[in-house]
C-alpha cells in the first residue's frame, strides 16, 4: 500500500486517514453576503465523501472589506454560522478533517466589489489601497481570531491562515509592499508579527485540540525563499501550529532566485526540524506518481487543487486502481457538472486557459 494511504497525525485534533488534503479553491459559489450556499456544500461534501483525508473550504474572508472575489465564502459575522454547521457535520461524518481557510485580500480586494478603497499594510497607489492604521491592524488581528472562534463553534476541526499568494498576511510579510514604520513593519520580526499575534490569539480562545495551519508561498509578491524558510521553522518552533501548507506553484521546479537554483523548490523545505508538525505541498501535483514523488522528496502530505476539481473521488479511485490516470484538461462543462461544480464555478473555470473545452 502506498504511503499516501497511511494515516497522518497532527499535534492536535484528529488524524488524517490518508495524505490527501483538498486545497482551498476559489469557486464563486457562495451567496453575495458570504453565506455558504447549497452548491458550495454539495461541492465540498463530494470531496469529503470521495476519500480526502482533509477537506478544506475556499478562502473565507474575515472582514467585509477583505473580500477578494464575487461569491466568496464569508466568516466575518454571526450570519455565516448557521449554514457552516451542517457543512462541518457533513465533512466530519465522512471521516475527513474539516478545515476552513481564513483570508483577507488586502490590496487585492476590488473596489467595485467591496464598495470602498481596499486596505493594505502601506499606501499602494498601484491598487488604490490605503494603509491600515495601527488601530485597524489590531482590529484585523481580532477579526481573524473571532473568525477562528466562529469556525470552532460551527463544528470544524480547525482553520488555515492564508499567508500566501499576495493577500494581506503575505503583504505584511513582504519587504516590498510593507513600508510601515511601526511595530508591524521594517524588520522581519515586525513584518511577521501580525501572523504570530493571530496564532497566539486563536490559541487563547479556541479549544486545546483545535487545529491551526498556515499557508505560505516562497515566491512572487515580494516573498523571499530564505525568509519563508525561516518563517516556516519559526512557526514550528512556537508549538502553536499543527501543519504548514506550502503553495509552491510548481512543486518540482527550480526556484526563481539565482542563489537557490541548486535544487528543486520542495527540497529547500525538506530539512525543516518539524517537531511532529506535518508539512504539505501544493503545485502541479496531478498524477498519483506526482504525489508519491512529493512524499519521497520530503513532504508529509499533498494538497490537490485542479485535479480535485476534475475528480471528486481521486483518493478512492487511486486506492481501487494503482494504475489510475486522472483526466487532463480541457474537459467539458458536462464533466465538471458531474463532478459537482455549479454553473458559476464552471464559468470561473472557463476563464482558466485550456481548462474547459469550448
């Protein structure tokens, strides 16, 4: 039996029954006010029942001003709690670890969507975003913590903090974007302070076995590989996080930075002193052989994105047939509908070059 089907324990909460985690995927399926829709519930339920060891929601914004795209799941108000409860029950009943990703788009929030100027660690003329005041930074920290508590009340096993892909936590980490001169800017310790403050706050208000993970990306948006390596180890050393999710864009490629081209991107994180904290990777993992290779190169689990859109039951198919070969895009709209995607989600996927057949 492949290592992909061996259980994986977190420092807290239930173990994953296998090494497959559903990646957090933008899908535009929730209601305009952020409430979970039946379509979104259906899409996630299919993946939980399809064998994923952990099922994670799309990015759920913790402030109304942090919305990043239409139809985004919200977790910033009590109105979001009621529809989240049956989703947590559905995922948990399928023996899948239930995770909600907490998110704020920062300067990537479209003004015409949120109805006001977006916010950012610093003024950003390119996007029209304004700098958060120090009081607003503390409010943002409190809202991430409150969202985590809301997720716990809904019955989920845990949360993931979205610190990748140029969204607000990533913007604070970036020396290019973050030009603050207070306690949340300047030195690496100051730029990463917001992330550690949020984690400490979650640990104070949520139950002891509540899972807390962090998504990081080591490239693009002003990220530096050395800093993200350092941050990964710092997060592990706190003893306050239960997994790291490294979004690598392409797991096996060489890094973009010249000083790090001696080995593949994944390999720069293989030697972390994990202290029992699992490290997962995402990025162009399609065939089972790709997932096996990722584990062989040091990952503890894999996060499947696009291929999980194509096959809701990828783990079930693979365990039943070791020769399983997932389909590759383009696929028809009918195929995606059968895989549980609603019309808005299918239309969104059609905007990805070559994903949906004309």
